[in-house]
């Protein structure tokens, strides 16, 4: 309503009463009605701009769990969903907070109590820190040529027919996906997380799809059974990639949490990509990195004559500080060879692990690349890596023309 006004009085012709005049019942009734309406029909037009209304006098929008979790997607710059009420504004703010906190929308699942199934998490959950604790979560590495072997850093569940890495769908960007073919129910692969914090929540997610009529599953074991974020089982029958995601909480020990990616039926074909396991934290502290690199460079000229393997001077020692890490050893050796066969190899603790053979038809300078991966180094054990050269006949020279045509020779060991 508009700003309320006092009615005109018949005895005075104004909105006010006057002395020594008769107050008629109708005038008094009109005045009372106007006063009543002013207090019972308030709106924006009759509240002063300077009014300081206490927030405790404004209605809530979290009276129930369902109401508290209500969110609305505000859309994007190209297609906005505008709020027309304060409740709508709160819903859109919650949506934005949710994306900042857990990185996903409210269809994230966790078991909250013993009697409940998978329930939605919401914008109130702890923020997920950005470090992905899952090594080889995008399935970029499988050194074994055996089709039944799991990708590096993963273990088998059951006895799948094959676990094959292939270029991922265009919807997933670049990199690999892992397709699992099974011949028994609930087979696939798993990853065990032992280096986790006690009583801490973790966001677990994976992109998954299944062949027509089949089911891809993500399941956890080891979460705190007394918490609101206990073990979960999530399924999809979608033939295109969807996200399976959950928040689980470790117990006070903490017990290792095992995450399995499975095909449900017998037989089945399922595919996974972009697996992640991220800590959710109340504290906004930057996570420490566990990866590092050690580099050795040799810039001096060195001549190799026909003999067994001789060290190049490219050597380093390294130890894994945590379980689940791997060493990626790469060397680049710039070498001049005169029409002879030359071996360039990586040695681990005096044992040859990788060899490249060069056999130029004419005298030439070559940049030789060698690479070896130790997928499961023992924690605390120091490993020594060397690059050695064996000239079968004649001679070869390392760093022959470093100043003009080739860089220094180098050895890198990345601990990841």
C-alpha cells in the first residue's frame, strides 16, 4: 500500500481535530481504520529509508534440512536465472558457495546414518583442497604390456579379461581413459589410500560410463561407519560419461580407504577417466606438494672407446618419502658416433633397466633420449641411477660440440 494518510474531518475540513468541536463516530472510525491499516499492511512504500530493522525480526530460510539445502543455478552470462525474492537470492548464493566448496553441484552423495541410503551433500560441506592424492588418476600410464594387468598405481579386483588404456572421449579433453572388460560380477580395479588424516573428509570422484545394458560402479571401503559420511556405492548405466562423486570421512585410526571402480554384471564393459581423491578441510591452508625433481648435468667432453658400459657422470641418488610414489628417470645424452654401434642405457643400482641403440650410417651428432619408470619404489630405500655408454667398436664422444650445436647432457629423476 501507499504511505497511509489521515482522513479529512467533516467538522474541520482538515485532517486534524479542532477544539470545541464535535467528534463524529464516522470520523473516529475512519481514523481508527487508517491507523490499523498502517500497522497491518506495511510494504516498501511506508517503511522509512533510514529504518534499522533488526535481522532477528526477518523470517528465516533454513527452518528444515530440505529448506537449508535448497539451491538454484544462477545460470551464466549468456542465460541468467535472476532472483526475484531474497529467498531466491540466497538459493543462488548457496549454489555459488557449493561450487567453490566441494567443486560440484548438490547431487553429491554420502551415507549420513545407518538407516539412510545415499543422500545429497550440500553447500555447507567443507571445501575440497585442490591437490589430487590419486597417482595416475587419469590413467596415463600402464607400463605392463599384459592386457589383464592394472594401470600403474592400481590393483586388480577379481580377474578382469582386460584393462585397456585408450584416448579418452572428446568430452573429457585430452589423455587416456581405462576400459575394463569382465567375465564375472563386480570385477575391475582399486586404489588404496593409506596416507590420509584421521577424522577427515575426502571428496572422491570419477567420470564413468558403461556399455548398453551394463553398470559402472564406484564403491568405497574403510570410511568411518559412525560418521555422517560413511562408505558409499554409486552406480551409472549411462553410455556417455557422467560424474560419480561422494564425500567420505576417515576414522580416528585412520583406517585406509579403498576405492574400487567396477563392472557390475557378468560380463560387462565399463570405462573410467579423471579419478580424484581430494581432502576436504575446514582450514584454508595450502597443501604441501609431495613431488620433486633431481637433476644432474654434465657439460664436459667425454670420450668412450670400445669397452663394456662406462659411466657418463650422469648419476644421482633418490629415495621415496611416501608409499604410492614412483620415479620417472629420463636422460638426454648428446653424443658423436662414427659409423659404429653404441648403447646408451639407464642403470638402477648397477642393473641395466633401459637401453637405446644408435647406429648411424655416417659420422653424426645425436641427442639420445632414454627413459625408465620405477612404478613402486620401496619407501626409505635409496636408489642410485646412472646413465652409461657402451661403444661396441671404435669410439664415441659425449658433448662433442656443446658450444655450437647441442645442449649439455642431463639426467632427471622426477619423484611423483
